[in-house]
C-alpha cells in the first residue's frame, strides 16, 4: 500500500483528531503527523496497526518514548497505544472539559509524558467548549 493511501486511512480512522490529546486537525496552525506508535528506532514498522494521527505537540513530546512513570504507583508503564487501549478506559475529561484526567496508570503516565494538559491545549479546549465543539464525541 502506498504511503499516501496509508496516511489517508489513518486520518479517516482518527476522525481528524489527535489520537492522544483529541485536538482537531482542521483548526491547528501546524500540520498533524502520522506517527509511529512504536517508533522505528525501537523496531516499530510502518503499518496501519502501528500508526496514529498526532498533533505536533504530542508528536514532539512523545518522540521515541514507549513508556513512562506513573507517579501514583511509582511504576514504569507503557504509554497509551490507540490501537490497543481504549481512550475512555484510560482517560476522562475534567468537569469543565479543559483537562484530561488519567484514570489508569497508562493514562496518568501518558498525560505526564506527552504533557496533555499543557496550557495551550487547555485554552483550545475552553474555546472549543464555549462553541459546543468539546469534548469530542
């Protein structure tokens, strides 16, 4: 399969949202990336199962990381993998929708490593919530 066709499949599957922070690509000032969940540097392959749509911020913070520290349990755990883990099984939104809350070790470690509550994301979520477009369905 061509890389272009694969990229279109990944974007459609993600419904145009970053698969980590859930930001919409259609209003981002920077292009989103199709990133390797398991990085190529750690034997990850360029396959549909190992690719995710990611905003530039999440992609930059994730870089080649596959695990992180859950500060609650003091354990190193795998980061959220959108092909293996359900988003709502690991995360929920704060009451006002501005913050992601990790409800599992995977969720907590992923929020910390990818900085999923960085102020820019909280500002975006507040703006989207005020226009009825957040949280995403």
